[in-house]
C-alpha cells in the first residue's frame, strides 16, 4: 500500500498514533475511529523504544485493547524525537571529516564571527570544535559565485584525503566546496567517488542540505548532518525494528522541525531535519486547532519536563525561521520558529555564585529526575515545588504509576532556600515565581520584540506541566484568554496526527526582476525546484493528486544584508507581477520594522526562491460534542489544602475530576482540575469552561 492510499480511520477499525519522545517523558496520542486515548511514560535513554512501547501500551490499555491489537490496526505512526537535539546539546556525535576548497580550511574556526551578544567578555568563547582541525583537508577545485567552473575537481585529492580520513577513524565526511549553492557538480562528483570507493562512509555534500548563499552556515549544516547521523540512525533503526516486532503493520513516519513528516529512508540521509520536531508538532497542531476555533493570532506555550517552548502564529501562518542558530552553530536550516528556555518540570533550582536564586536551564530529566522521584535526584526542581505547594497529588502522578516522595521534595527545597532563609513553602513559591518570569519573558521575546502586542492574542497552553502556570503567565502579559487543548499533556504528539509530509527546496538567485529576461531566469529556477520537489514526494509514495506546491521568496533592498520572506503566487511569474511584488515588499518591510522604514528609492531584490512541496495525508476526524454541563457536585472529587503561590497563603480549595468536566461545564477559581497526566490550576478571579472540542478555556473577569 502506498502512503498516499492511507485512509482516515473509520468505525474504530484503524488507528493513527503520534509519538513525541521528549527529554523527560515520552508522549503518545492515539485516534481510533471515534475513540481516542493518550499515554505517557518516562523517556528511556538507554533504549528509547522501551519508553515508546510503554507509552503506547498505556494508550492501548485506555482503549481496552492489547498493545498487539493496537499496533496491528495502526495505519500510520508519526514520531518526533529529541535524539538529534541531544547529540548537538551534549556535543556527542560521529567522528567527522571535512573536504574543503583549497585555501578555506580555517573557515570553521572563523565561524562567521563567533562573538555573541553579551557584554560579559568571560562568556565570549569560540564556537566548539566538533571536527578536529587535522580532519579538515583541502581539495583542489573552484567554482565562482555564478556557478562557472574556475578549477576542475582533482579527484586524486579527493581519493587521497578520504583514504587518510578513513585511516584516522572518520565515519562521516562533509563535502564543503565554495559556491556550491550555485553549482553543486563538484560536490556531487566528490560524493559519488567516496560512495563508490568507500561505501561504509556517510557522506553529506553541502548543496544537498542547502543551496543558499553563505558558506559557513551551509557548510556547518552539512557538518552537523554528519555529526548526528550515528545517533539518529541507531534510533531510527531500533525504533522501527522494535515497533514491527511488537506487531506494527502500518507506515512509520518521522517528523521534522520544518513541520511535516518524512520517511525513515530520507530521515537517515538528512537526520538534521529531525531537529526541533516536538515543538514543531505542537505548533502544527495549535495552528490546525486555531483555524477551527477561529483564532488567527495565537501565542504558544509548551512546557514539558525539560524546557518551555514558545512561538507565535499570525494570520494562521506558522512562521518558518531560516538560517537557524543551533546552540553556537550558525546553520542554513529552516525550522518552525520557536524559542526554548530551561523551564520545565525537571528544571533545577539553584543559587548562583553571587547569591541569586535561579531555575534552569539545567534539568534533572527523567533520570535521575526530580528529588520526589526517589531515583537518585537530590536537587530541587519545579516538580518538587509544585508537590510541596500541594498542586500535585503525589499518589496520582501518571495515574499512580510513579510514586512521588513529598519528604524528599521538601528536603531538596529546604536546601535550596536555606541561603535565603526560606522555608519549604517560601522556596517553592520562589521557584514558581522564577519560572513564571522566565516563561513570560520568553513569550515577550517572540511577541513584543517583533512588534506584536500579546494582549491581542490567545494563549494556547499545553505540555504536561504548562497547565500549572498558564493562567499566571497570561496574567503577567495581560492576556485575557487562555486555551488549554484537549489532551494538553500530549498535545505535541496530537499535533503529529494533523500533519502532512513536507519537503522544502531553496535556491539563491539574486535578481532585481528588472526585465523579461530576469523574470524568465527566476521561472527557470522555480521550474527546477518544483520538479525536484514533486519527484522527491513521489519517491516518498505520494500520488500526483495528493501533492501540493507553495512558493515564497526572500526579498531585500539592494545592498542590504538581511532579507524578509514573502509569499508568491502559486504559478510562474510574469512581468506584470513585478510592480505588485515590489509594493507588497514595502508593506512587509514597514510592518516588520515600522512605518516609514521602507526605502522606496532602492530597488527590492529577490535573494532566494523557495518551494515547499506537501504530500497530503488523511486526518482523523475529531467531532464536536454536545453541550451537557455538569454540576459542581458531579465534577468535584475532593478538596485539598494548597499553598497559593501568588497569595502566599494556605487554603483548602476544590479538586475536580477532568474526566467529569463535560462540555459547557464552568469552574471558578481557585480550584484544581486533575487529569491522569497533568493538573490545571485555576487561580482566583479566573474561570474555566470546557468547550465542545473538549478544550478548557480560561478567562479573567476583565476579559
């Protein structure tokens, strides 16, 4: 069966499974006909597949079927993983060699200017060397910026350099030749030689991962693709094998940070594209939900066990950031635009050398985990603080599958607060305040710093720990409405199920569009990109009628360094389009930088042309439910004494069972709404109402 022949689940016979392997938890969302279930387990770093199968087994149990039955009826399983992110963060990867144009060996040390935007000289360190300088070897060849060959490729140089690198233990080679964005023939020639004579070596020509101007970012993208390939291949093969051994009959797709799936074979060739997959799944799912809810301006908040990710959706478009910086490395990789801060349930509270309390970015992860896990962790974390304040029921964490020790959480918080003279509750409240501040500042960075007023947006809050803090963050930012999606604790996994396959090709062309010949040249490049994209998507298994094309371009005023993306018509351009494109660019420029900033006398220049090819997949249907509000007595399951962090007082408040909060039901704060895998805190002055899609909407009285 071709992947394009997958049909939407009907009658409960077929299932769709989304799996998000996070830093602390592995999340699963299953939609099976008109039924759905979620599962969550601790991420197992020694063998990721154990955590994946464990979480799927929990979902299967919730559906009252066996793991084998669920996998046997699964048509499509989509996976997002942090394995690539972990490899780069930990600087743990393959032993890589580089073939570079003669005379440019030290481009990697120059790193495009390694200084960071910080006035503290002590943190101005060079970019890490993930490739030994002795393994960067020069090759005789040269292509100029126009694509014309100046010096032919010396194949003996390639052969000799590769043999030397293999003898030194290199397992992957990045081919980084000058101006290969305009003509990749020399890189392709070298790659074919290496693959023919040294088939055990993983090879990445830089033009294969990027065909845009900028030598260091393009080359670094190729190097990182080589660096992560061993970790990625091990994960991909192990997961695929274990899933099929456990009974999976359907397709497996892997999610990209670009916001769409690819096959395992393509993921093995381009593993770097898996970077940032989890947050991209959340953004994709949020945008799909926003369209259905009629929200065109949405701020995202995704807080899990390790980090807090945030981004912005404007006019129902998820922004793609090009030339993403990955840690200290500049790349030309396009990813869904989210920023991440170390504010997750496992983020560690600590005191700096100057006596200033901090939270994150270090995380206890799943192992050893928060102190309350009793798994070797001794430092106070955000989860420990929530337990100490009574916001988490220690006997019902992950449905009771993980027992929490309140005494260990209290001990860790006492040690953290001791230098400031704080008791356990004061220390816990301080952790709460620090985390809220860190997350609110991150949301400001993606909104206020880009000219958007967060008060005009709806805040979508998801992730296993986000419901603890969602209302407080919105209050700090002046946002009146918060939407906590159904299955919020596994929402990124849920987002994978409303995604498609996506491939993107970019090409630098630098055109002022001044005349018919230039427009014809742009169209020629566009035709080539479209043809390559359609062929690649057909190779992924999609039929012609399930493939869609969209086009965009990066524009700048002539002489500028930075460019802005702008959508193009879904067809070839004509000379009649040029005046309108230039006028639209002026509008985009002023919307970005402010009124009056455009430079009308300077001609706009098209720098890069981009083609995005989408292979449409069926989406499981999610139907609205009737409004059948429950009474307070029907929803309420207990009362609990909690320490209210913003009020610094203890109070007995009602606790509601999330499964009994039916559409139309309304809850007034202060209150807790407990699910099997998360807890929603409704502060005083805030109301919570469940809608017909099972989302919970928080509103302040002012809103």
